[in-house]
């Protein structure tokens, strides 16, 4: 059980770190097209509606954590059934 707790904590920390680093790299590499944005702004509505899609990061983290948990226990089940 101790191994699993260490695995789970390290997985969550690495997952969050990689998400932040990938966001930084993608933000740094993004170059906006100003002319295209200006052309598209002519058709934009005058009012802005802000909608939240919820906590998609939390859902992604939970799904990844569930996958990692299943992956952690599969080899143990396979080895115990073989030996």
C-alpha cells in the first residue's frame, strides 16, 4: 500500500508539472495571425458571453489517475496468477 501511495502522489505531481510545462511551451511557440483576427472581428457580435465548461483539468486528472491506478495493479494481478 505504501508503494501505491508514493506512486499516486508522484504521478499526480508529474502530471501537473507536465501539463504546466506543455502549456508554457505551447504559449511560447504560438504566433497569432493579426490580419486574420482583424478580418474575423468584423463579423464578431457586439456582446460577449462568457461560459465555463467546468473543471476540465480536474476531469482529465481524474481519468489519468484512474488509468494509472489500473495500470499499477494489472501487473500485480498477472504475476500473482502466473506464479
